[in-house]
C-alpha cells in the first residue's frame, strides 16, 4: 500500500526516515520520525503505546518510563492528544516479539523504543475519522473537508498513481514528439452535465501530428497505452487493438463505447420492421426469466418507459419466454403487431435463439438519428451489472479489452426525420473517409468521418480525428452541408484561410487523464483521482466556491449587477 523509499530521498532536518521504510534491517539504529498519532493506549503508569502514521506507512511506538526523561509529563501530554495530532519522536528501532508481528507491512517486525516525544501540532476533534472506512460520512462532507479525506490511504494511492501515469506519458511522448507532432497535458473546462465520469475542470492529454494517417496516430496511442500499463500496472497489453465500426458497435452492443468483455449481443430483426425508416432489434438474456424476480426487473421497466418518453425508442417491450410462448404480448408491442399467430411466434423465438426461461427485449427505433446509446444498449449494460451482482456473470477486473471505434457518420440529422438538417457529428473539421468523398455532393448523410474513439471496458478513454486540410472541401462543408450563416463562417475564417496556405495533412487525439487514472486505480468516480475535485453540483465545497462577490470585488473588475427585466 505504501511505497518503500530510501533515506536519502525523504530525509529532512526533522526526520531521518519515514514510517513506511523502517524494517528489520534498521534494528539497532536510532531514528527520528514525524507523523500523525493514530491511537494512543496507556497500558500502565510506566508504558504507553502509540501508532504513528505518515504518508508512507505506520509504525508502533513504545514509550517506557525507563527510556524517557520526564516520563510523567510526556505521558500526560500524550493522553491529551486527539486523533491525527502531529508529533515528532526519536528512538531506537527494536525487534518486535514474534507473536506480536501482525499485518503485511515490513514495519510489523519492528517497533520504535522512544526516548523523546515532541508535539508539532495539536488536532482539534476531526469532523470524521478518515481511517475508519465503515464510518465514513457522505461524499459532500468529505469534499468539504478534503484535506482530511486525503489522509486516507486509498486516495493517496490514487494520487500517486496519477503522478506515475503522467510521468509515463511525458517520458513516452518526449521520445515520440517533435515540432510537427506535439503533445500537452492541459487543464480544460467543460460546461456540461456532471456525472460520475465528468468534472467541470478536467485534465486532457492532447496530441497533434502532421503528415499522418489514422493508422499512424492509432499506432502511437497503442504504444503509449502499452507503456503506461507496463510502468504503472506492471501489465503487458497486446497490440494492435481491435477495430470496430460505429455501425457494428451500435447494432451489436447498442453503444458507441461498448463493453466487449461479455456477450449479450443485440440482434437485428428486419422481419419486424413495418416502417422503412426504423430499425427493429432484440436482446436475449439466457435464463433471465428464471434468474430475476419481477421486483428486480422493475428498474428495467422504468428504463424502457423513460427511453420511450424521450423518443429514444418507439416501441420497446420486455417478455418472459415460457413453454406457451411469451408474456406481455399485447397489441401495444412490436411483437404483437408483427406476429399474428402462435406458430409464427414460435418460429420467431427460434430464429433469435430465445428459449423457455429466457428474457427477451424487443425494440424499434429510428434509423435517422445517431444511436450512440440505444435503449437495448442501456438495457444490456444494466442487465450485465445485475448478473454480476448475482454472481452469474464473471467479468475479471484485470481484463482490459481495448478497441477502436471507427467509421462514425460524418454528419447527423438534427431530428429523426429523413430530411432533417445535418449537423457535424463530432466537429466540423473532421475529414471524410476518402472513399466517401463523392458522397459529399450527392448524399452527405451517408459519408463516414475519419474519427476514432479509444474505448476500454465500456469507457471512452479518448477520441480524435484526421482533419480536413483542403480549403475548398472545408468551405463546401461549412456552406453547403452544415449551412452555417456568414457570421459563423467568418468566425472560422482565419482557420479556413490557413488551410489554403500549405497546411499539411494532420490529425490528433485527446485522452482524458482523469478517466484513465480512474481505470488504473479501479475508482468509481473521477473525484477519487483528483486532489481537490468539484462536487456533483460543480461547486468546490472545500474552497466554498463559487461565492458571493463583494461590491468592492465587482468594482475592481468593472462589473455592475443589474436587475432582471420583469416578465411580461
């Protein structure tokens, strides 16, 4: 849990060693330590035990009357200390009795026979004890007292891992960078909703390269990932990574960032399509009707209801398969509308390999929207989690399934209408796939973009693209396809002009460092891998920001507060 460091690295004028580095090899040596008092046990008038912790480990202190000058005074002093009071001690490292050697750290073999204790700083009663995991308060309380929460070994391990990952990135990129292929680790701001995997301020590894193709950038990223995993995790990652088209990802897994560590693939069922502008598909959960109770399936029913209310799907239904057919085949379901007899229902169930005891989801959605996360895709992820919780599905935490998602549609319909306005799927500078260039003028909705996302275990680690480097192509996309106003086009004028002045073919990619570290550490939230993160509300609870500005502060920046106009 704690790294072993050498004396030379961390010795100061106040300490000769850290608690974490002491072991049997130090027996007989006199050392000086600084740390936080974890527990103080007064066993008698002549003996006190103290557990001392620093950022590198912990060690037991033995304070005996025969060893300490003015023992009675120092005993009274120790008795008044609260948890995490800061002390400095001097003493001799001695071997601990064999029957007392507990734990898995090297310090279990020794203890420090103290001859001097000095209080460096007292600690008022803490709002919570960061070292008792079972009694930790809610996240908002811990974020408000982040300086205390950071004393937890789990968070310290995460921050150390973040440092190692950043160092590995810099080492690798320094060896692979140049003026025409640069990188930076940059702080960015995102004005979007804050989920567990989002922060308003986030750190991004930005890479841009000239005279490259998509394959060149992917090769660099794969070697970078291998280097990070080898340096931080001591794990060898195989490359090249699997490639998957956007169409395959969304049709088989219902997501543009699929978790491919398990099956439960979605199947297309064109025989159920009644409208040529829709897609019909099914998801079969083997033995799902037997595994889950109706109460356990209730959240999935709510998910279906919400997806239809949001127009994510037009018809989605859940059915339990039995020997008689399927439950819930009402007139409002796609299954009932398309299958009229019991015989055809049996044939249909056989065609999708649905058997008695299985759980079947049937869904219909528009084909004119970008189905980045379809209803069946959300159901697939939710069911997999439920199966894991029941011990039915085993997904090893150490399985790292990297893949590239490619061939995204370059443009997306603004609405689910066949002739809805086209928008840039990612950004308007993404280059079309070369084979699709003729379609820019005849059928731009069918053009694929040279965009690529790096996905790991259902999480998007990053994304990038090859950019348009031809001025005429960029102007055509802006004006004729995206139909941007002259004012908007003018705001990009300097960039478009640069394309016509010898701009090389170029592309890049950006990796989310916070998300990368969260995966390396197995953290459920990005807030666990950032030293001082924002809360889910976007506020900094530790700094109490944002806060109300005083009139003097507003005047300093020339800002005046104006009343909102009355509503009509």
